[in-house]
């Protein structure tokens, strides 16, 4: 996306994709406020230096916690999917997936992979508070 926007702004004096990738390596050193970031999957993005993974992970955890009460998901199942994050944060599916995986890697979220797809839930194992996931049992025997 940046390559297209940059060349569109330049008009006839365009640069090659290789030149742009080389220039990205110098952005951090030049204190331009943005820098190149590569995710473990190989996806490379340009992000604001003020971006904080912990803040994004907390935001995704809050989104996953409130998904069933706010009607974010179309079913009664809680948790969030990549598409839920896309709609909520107005970002691409590729970036949403990388952010969810990053939050999972940091321990903020847990993943549930089923034949219906992948859902992310708040990681209750870090807090030890499982009261929000217990169903009330009827005392009829």
C-alpha cells in the first residue's frame, strides 16, 4: 500500500519496490517517527514508533471480553475472530491476524481452533479467575 501511495504522489519519478524496502531500514535511524516491523510470520509493515504492543493486546483482550455482551459476534459464542477485529479496528485482515497472534504470544489471549474457524478469548490462565466462564448448574438430580 505504501509503495502505491508513494509512487502515486511522485507522479513520473517513481521508485522500485526494492528501493522502498532499502529505505525502510533507515527510517528508525533517521528518527522519522515510523519504522519497519517484521512479524514472525514474515509480514512486514510500517508502524508508528509510538505504537505499543501491550496497549494493542489490552485493547484486543477488552474486545474479546465484551464481544458477547455488545453483539460484536453474530452468534451467542463469545470471543473474537480476525474479521471481528477488522470491523472494530478498521484494519486489514492480515494485520488483524498478526496483532491477535502477537497478543496470544504475549499471554493476553488464548486461541480456540475448531472446524468453524479460530476464535480468541481472554487468557484466564494468567489471572486464575475462572468465575466468568462457569455455567450455573441446576440443583436437580
